[in-house]
C-alpha cells in the first residue's frame, strides 16, 4: 500500500532544529519520514537521525524511501517512544546526547486511510485504533468493557464531546445485545443518539473516534512520561520541538516547558501553520508547535 502523509510545519521544524553537518537528532514520530529525511539530508554522513515509530507500516515505507535516496545516516526503530531512553541505549549508547528531538503527535494520513485499521469512521473496519501491535487492549475492548462513567469521561476529556454521556449510555445499552466490533457498529450508535442538526458541521463520530484513539494508545500519559527523558537526552543548547493537534497535548507540553528549569522556552506562544499551509493541508489546521532549548 502506498504510504501518504504531508508533513506539517516542516519549514518551522527545520528552523528550530537547525540541522547542520555532523549534528544528531531523534525523530520520535517517523510517520511518512518527512522530518527524518529532511534532517538526514542536512546532517550528512557524519550526522545521524534515529527515527522511531510504533507502526510497522511507517518503518517499511521509510526503509524503501531511505534506500531510494541512498541515505545511510538513519536508524529506524519500531518501538513506542515511551521507551526513548532504552532505544537510545540500545541503538547508540547510554551516554549518547542529541542536538535535537522532535515529536509530531497523533496519527498520519496513511494510518487514517489504512483499511485494515479502524482510525476512520468511514466504511466498515475492525474497531482497532492502535498505532502498533503491542497494545494491551484494543479499541473494541475499551468500547465493550469500560463503565458508563469511564466512557463518558474519555469522550468529554479527549473528545470534548457535548453528548458524551448520551453516547456512552447508548454504547452500554447496545453492547448488552451484541459486541460492538466494527467502526460501522459504533458510528450507527453515535448517529442514532445525536440530533440531526449536529451532523452538519463535522461528522458526530469525529470526536468520539479521536477520544477512543487517544485512550487506546494512552497518548497523553505517554507524552507526559517521555518529555523529561527527551530533555535528559539533549546536549546543552539542544532543542526539543513538539507539534501537537489536541488541546490536552498542548497543555501538557506548555506546562512541562514552564516547569522545567533545565530548558529555555523559545516559543512564548505556540506557532501555528501559515494560512497557506492550512488551506493546502486540512490536517494542519489544529497544529501547534512549541520549542525549547536545553540550558547550556
Ligand atoms: C503525524 S505522524 C508523523 C509524521 C511525520 N512527522 C512526517 O513528517 O511524515 C505521527 C506518527 O507517530 C507515530 N506514533 C504516535 N504515537 C507514537 C508512540 N507513542 N510511539 C511511537 N510512534 C508513535 C504514529 O504511528 C505516526 O506514524
């Protein structure tokens, strides 16, 4: 399957990371390899990019691109970035330090389009929104086992969904009759209990799918845990750049930057994409970029 993803805010990322020959970087979210390849080209043979992704599809696609472009300074790692420190120890050395570390959170367009997985509410797919194969529980497990208060909470907190309780209640009722197994099963439930006028702006399943994806992959928990590790892996003046797409993610990054005495904030307010990028790439519309530098 062709892997399609347009990198968000690539120019700004390169601006903050300032790649030059011999520098070393970690791209914690390889995706379509847009950042990784751009960094690898700038750092040259003496430099290095470690690129991590939980998704085997991203690794396979990047392996092909790297071979095509004859780049020999990229190390691809199929793992969760929550294991960042262990990855660096294994792949480089326990003492290794980097000039920059970048996160571009969430999912790629290729994952959304992958028919084998349930990231999209269009069509009928298995209800699974795991980025990788190592998740303890699938999205279907969450939908079919979480209590009414738990479902309501994740729909409210991660989805900011005003009909959170109503949708959660209907899920709990529906699963008494039959396991909710596909994206179609879930979409039908959501459509049934949300008022028709609510369907006109964005599809009523959008926020629920986002919430379930975040819960399935424990996205906020993993982000919170990895940020201190990322700072510890930076050289003095090394830079940490995070692109987020959800207010909860951005809040975590903002607070972490504020509370950490080891770093200097480079973006007082988060950077957002240019109007032109937003027009050309609708996925970029909710992006927020924050950057910080390790104190020398
Ligand atoms: C938005 S895409 C990155 C796109 C990339 N910057 C580019 O230019 O093509 C996010 C990627 O991060 C991966 N990802 C999300 N959470 C992860 C985690 N905890 N560990 C490893 N990879 C993760 C997803 O599988 C996805 O491929």
